């Protein structure tokens, strides 16, 4: 599970098994249709430790949130420093 901030300021939510590889694909403009032409993109939040089903459910949940709630999640994650402890599912829902 991850959130990207596109160059136009919009947020993109996605799921990937190999996040670094997926980010590389997004940066090359070959990722999701939404992010093509909106690059460069920046990783602003990630959540590890979920199986595929859990990740898809979490993605659906976060996509329904208002932008302000997503920004709050990003702020907490950034201030904690993206690392194993900050990127687990311990983030508030």
C-alpha cells in the first residue's frame, strides 16, 4: 500500500509487492494511467505487512477518505520518518 504525490499535487493510492520497482515504473511514466503525465511522483506514505487481500481492502478504505485525512496520515508518517516502524499498519484508521 502506498500513496504518491504527483507533480500536479494530486494523490495516487496503489498496491505493490515490490514498492521500489513500482516507484521506478511510475517515475518512467509507465505506471498507472493516472500517474502518466503527472510525474515526477514522490512517495509520501507506505504501509507494509499486509497480504494482497488486506492491502486491496485498505486501498479501498483510504481512497474513500477526504483529502484532509490523507494529508494528516502523510504528515504523521513523514514526521515519524519512513522506516519499518512508520510503515506498518499501526497507523490510525
